[in-house]
C-alpha cells in the first residue's frame, strides 16, 4: 500500500500544480489600458502582464501593406483624417501613434505584423482581427505562412463573414472565430439571435464565436455552444465581476484591456 501511495505522490503534486481555470486572458489591442493600442509597446506590455494572447486589428494600405490599427482612418490615433486604404505605407510610417496616449510613447510608429510576430514569446497566441475585406488575404497569407507562429499560435477573427468563408480554407489549421456584437437592430428593435451566428460558423467550419460581453452568457449558454462543436471568446471585459461569471460559465478566452488586473481580480492568480 505504501509503495502504491508513494508512486501516486508525484501525480497528485502534478494535478495540484495545474491551473484552476482553463480560461485564457487575451490583451485587447495589446495591453491597451497601459500602452497605445495596436503598437509594439502594447503587445510587449501584454506579455509583461502575463497575458496568454494578444489581439490586434488589421487593415490594408493603398500600396498593399498590412496595417495594424483599429480605426478605418488615422484621425484618432495618428492625427491625420484620412482612410488607411487611401494612404501608402510610407505615408503611414510618418505618423506618431503613441503621443495621443502619453508623451512617453511619442514617436511610436505603426508596427509591421512581422515585428509583432517576432516579439511574441513561445507558447503565446496572437489574435488577428481582419477589419477590411478579402483583398487583404493574399498578403496576409504570405506573412502568416512565413511566421514561426503558424499555425498553432495564431487565431483569426472578423465580423466580416465573407472574409471568414475565404480565410478558413487558406489557413485550415488556424482557429477562426466569427465576431458578433449585441446591439438592437435599428429597424426592428430586436437583439441578435445566437442561432444565426452558430449556423454561419458551422456552415464554413469555423472554430467558434467571439461575442461581446453583453450577450447573456452563463453555463447553459456556453454548454449549448460546446454541444454545437464551437468554442467561445468574449470581449472586451475589464470588469472582474463580469469576468468571474464568464470563467464560471466556461468560456475559452476573455479579451481585456487590462490583462494583469483582470487575472489578479477575476482569476485570483
């Protein structure tokens, strides 16, 4: 009996060392509460704060470059009110995308996706939100397939269903999640139906949904998705109480502006 128990001790120790929560924490546009969103500084800050992954946004420049920025124009972040699609990479590189956040980030430039990949630690994930249309996919394919992160450390998300339909066959080993907000329809006043997004995701073999935290997410909600073979990411959760509910419900990942704060106050670690 003693021999058997002693042999079990290492297994018991290993089980106790396992994380109490399988929910991953993803930095929204990096650790965007503490650094200018979608910059290399924000991504590095996310890793410093112990995030499991970091999310960023992608547009396509006039001359065919991948542009890491959330908005369709450079007004809010770069101070120039022009569409990204109407600017060349050379023009975009002249913008200061750090000063708006804090003077200490003055001079920060729009990063290349390659530079962000290079700064991503082993075992961490990069979540790429495609903000534009399918025109971005050929160039994105070149960069992704040359990346050391491909395919297991990458995730692709988008609100654009046509992009998802075309992207999944290009990167079959990369997880894809369809984004969905939770707003009332302006004409009908109705909130969106989950079944619509489930059907769309399953029709093109996506891996899951990425839902705004306003959806009525509880254990039954998540169980229903899992029974359909779909995973669930939620965004953008900065309230620890909301995060606790999502963790209890069993979501796969939570996207937040504050990775360290949320991990400490919602996951207790």
